[in-house]
C-alpha cells in the first residue's frame, strides 16, 4: 500500500506475504519485513529523478508499529486516514531527514 501525502510518499509494508492467489498468506518474521522495507528505502534514497534541469532525490524515514486505517468523507471528497506509533516515529524522523546533508 502507498499513499501520496502532500510532497511525501507513505509506503506500508504488511506483516504478510502472498505467494500466489491460490495460497494462504504466510506470515513473515519482523526481521524479514524490516529487511524488505529498509532495502526499499535504500533503493529509493539512491534514485535520482530528473525532469529537464530539475533533479529530485527522495529522503526516507522508517517507523514500525501496528496501524489503524479508516476512510473519511464521502462522494468525491474521501481521504484514507492512517494512525499509529509508526506515523509519529516517521514524523519525528522527518525532522532529521529534512536537515540531513545530501
């Protein structure tokens, strides 16, 4: 799951892995999920997006916890709200990321 959040991208890594449509979800260990999310963050951080003479590099922050999600609104004005300790952890880490030297 991913969601654009203003000028950021929020990516969630579930604690399950689906092998194929006909198999039951097999739980991953926390270490496997952590490794997968860190590998993705590192790859994103190493990628430079270029459009004309403008370049963009992503900075990444990671958090870990159970999350709560719900749809808010109706009709053409709907948002998906995600809350949990991981969101707070990322918000705190964002301050470090914003001041990091590139």
